[in-house]
C-alpha cells in the first residue's frame, strides 16, 4: 500500500469518526436528577384529585383471614367489581360466600337508597333495602370523611420508590392508619380497633391512586396465619362508559334480611 493511499484512508476514517461524533450531539450528558417528591404531598394531591372525578371503576379483593358482611357472620366477603358515577351512584357485583356457599350479590346504591339481589337472600329479585347502612357514594368519593380522609390519615409515611404496576410507573407510599379512619375504603366492611399497614400506589404521570393495600395484623390467629388484606384497584378515571342505574323492578320490604346490620 502506498504512503499516499494510507494517508487518504486515514483521513477518510477520521472524517467518519467526526461525522458520527457530530451526529451523536457530542459528549454524553448526565441527566438532571429529579427531586424526590414528598410522600405526604403525593397523598394530599391524590386525595384532593379523587374528589373531582366524574366516574371510575374499582375492584376490591380480600385475602387472608375472612371478613363478614353481616354481624351474624353468615356472609363472608370475597371481592367486589363495580363502578362509580358522580355525584352519588355506585354499582357492583360482590362475590361472597353465604353459609359457606359461594355466590354473587348485585348491589346498587344511589344517594341514600340501596338495592341488592341474591339468589337465596332475596329470591333472585331486587330489593330496595340497605346493604351497607349509612353508605353514600357521594360521601365516599367527594366527601371529607371518605377516601380523602383515608389517604390523609396515614402516619409514618414513607416513599419506598418507583415501581412498574401493570406497565404504569407508580410511586409506592407506605404507612399506617387507624382502621376506623380508613373504613370508608371498604364501605365499612373493614372491622377492628387497631392500625392497618397501608401501601398506596400513585401514578407518576398524573398523581392518581392506582392501588391501595390495607393489611390488618390483628386478624392473625392460629387458624388464620395470614392477616386480612384488602386490595383496592382504581382505574378508568372519568370514563363516560361507566354507568350506574337503579333497578326498575325493585321491591320494598320491611323485614330485614340476613345481610342487614343493626
């Protein structure tokens, strides 16, 4: 290889390297670190934002030691899948075991009126009767004593980091809260006098609550070594496709059913 050809190839190689470097924008820059958010502010914003939703869907799942819907402990709650529309409508399909027999209870609550249907408890017809006395969807979502209070009542709050939840980046916030102060999250189903360990997953992109996990250590027994754990998923915020309507064929009865609470 001639000397001139060698230099020409070297010059071409150097030109290509300069071109590649130029296309790459020069030396790599270190991303500016984002400030770590205050977990209390994350909870406060999420609590405030949830009061402004027009609709959403939810799933509530219970695992571990059982929890009962009725005081006679006949109806054991398993899960609920439903929706909310502003200002005061909630409808859900509740999976529950009645005297150990699994089944479904359909529930609708509009304002202070409640309706439910079960193949045994109501003869598979809609009854206008309380399923959860005192429950009101408007108070739960938009009121000061509902989800807002539950989120703001947490103590010893810690931001544990960012995680991937179903493909969504979320902040994982943990703490403890009095069972009495977070009872609204489960429509009053959660019982007890102690504290629950609470973990809240809040979306990084918009600050909305994606999941709430409440664990009751006091429910652990020799028979039930795993504590009662409530997992609430919130999704489809402000979805116009979420609708809730009162049943048109509901009967009104004065005689309490086994599901009624005093």
